[in-house]
C-alpha cells in the first residue's frame, strides 16, 4: 500500500498576516521575498514552475521559518479555461485548479504556458501588495482584474520614495509585462534582495518568530 504524508505547519499564511497587517515592516517584507525566491529557485532548477504563487500559499511557521506551499498544479500542462461561475477568481481545467487570477502573469491570462518568469511576476504582485497595502491588480470584477494584469504598468514611482531604490527597481522589473524583461532567474532577484538586506543579521528566523508570535497574539486577543 502507498501512503502520502505531509508536514503540518503551525503558523500563519501570508494571507492571514496581510489581513491583519496590510503593510508589514520592510525587514519582514524583504525576508519573506528572499526566502520565497530561494525556494522557487530550487523548484525552477528542477524544471518545476509553481503557477499558483499567492499569499495563501506562503506560510510563516511559529519558529519564524517561511514555507512555500501547494505545488499541486505545478506539472499540469493542459490549456487554461476561465471559470466565470461560482469562483470567478480561479482559473481551472477539468479536475484541477490552475491558479488565482489576481496573482497571475499576463501571459497566463491569455492561455500561454507558464514559465519561471510567470512565477516571478506573481512574486512581484505579492511584493507590491506588501509594500502598498493592497493588490493594485485586483479589479471590481473578473474582467477588470484581467485588464489590470494585462495593461496596468507599475514603475518605481508607484512606491514610497523612502523605499530602497534597488528594491523598487527590482519589483518594477518583476512586474514587466514582457517575460523576457523580467529578471533572468529567481536567484538573480534573490541576490538583489540580499544586497538590500546586506546590513541585516544573517539569520532572520529568530526575529520572524518573535514578530509572528506578536501577530498571532493580537489576532487571538481580537477573537477573545
């Protein structure tokens, strides 16, 4: 008999975190981006494209470690079909979910094959959401969201002027509509993040653990 066992991660998803703290501290944003880019790099090195990068698939555990979750559609190769029914933000095919429109790359929304550059675009959306406090690509409806992803151009000027210029330039490049003009690999993007973090402690895990504990405690107090 075959069985499948998976780690049970105790912590909060990035979606839960952003619902509580719309704009996390810069050091938290940088650490999350760096860890997710490095994790994606290992997947891309093995020829795997995630295709559904979004806050709900990123988790910070109670020890401060960051996890990239749900590779369930990473190998699917069938063409996309838009579902405008009960779940208008999902893109599906028979028997599988192929992503969340609000975190999709432009090329995916027109049915082109997802590539590592597509994952980079999704990380760029998440980065901009953490820094701006909202997903600027999320429209009022399904069609509006598609239009924003395909046409809304994000430049360095869209971000707070106090943010590091290297970071703003990187995210703007990740959100380029042309996949060929995004960073060459996720490791290149991670290297740019590491340069922004060069004066940070080498091990950010203990700091993330304390921060996530405070977030969980504030959520618990609110629900009590």
